[in-house]
């Protein structure tokens, strides 16, 4: 699980390199919010 997570985080970093930092930051926050919503649904 942790291995796949580290790989995905690396690919996300490479994917967002062309974008300005504010856009990258906002997108990460949106992804975290969606992840938290999914966790709440699962629980």
C-alpha cells in the first residue's frame, strides 16, 4: 500500500511540474478533500 502511494506521489510531482505552484497547491487540497470524503463514506 505504502509503495503504490509513494509511486503515485512521484508521478503526481512530475505531472504538476509544468503548472505554477498555486495551481498545484489548490489541486492537492482538492484531492485531499475528496480523499477525506471517501474515507468518511467508507467508515
